[in-house]
C-alpha cells in the first residue's frame, strides 16, 4: 500500500507524517542510506513509530521509496508506512 504524503490536519491526519506498519508484532523497519534494498542500513524503526517524511521520493526496483527526516534521516520502502493520525 502506497502512502499519500499530502494529508490534511483537518481530517485528523498529521501532515508529512506516517506510522511504521510492518504488520509484524515487534517488527522493525530498515532505514537505508539510499533508496533500494541493496543500500546499507543506517538504522531501524519500530512498529507503530511515527516518522516525518520529506518531499523526496524515488521509484527503485519496482518499489516506491520515501526519504525520512525524523527520527532518523534515510530511505524506507513506502509499503511499510501507514497514514499517521493525530491523537
């Protein structure tokens, strides 16, 4: 599932934010230095963690990759992100 980056606060969604959704209890998402599965891993994000997405996107090896700016800067496969909802 691709994440729509342009979301509005008016409907309870957090702008430029997403939630890590690996759909595995205790799962971790690899954050990479560059877009693509072959790039080295910079760090990991936990299932349910809220992240900030930059405007940068790349299509690579048939997948959509987005660049994160917080809590760690790097690239993730967008299929592991869900829309973040404000509390």
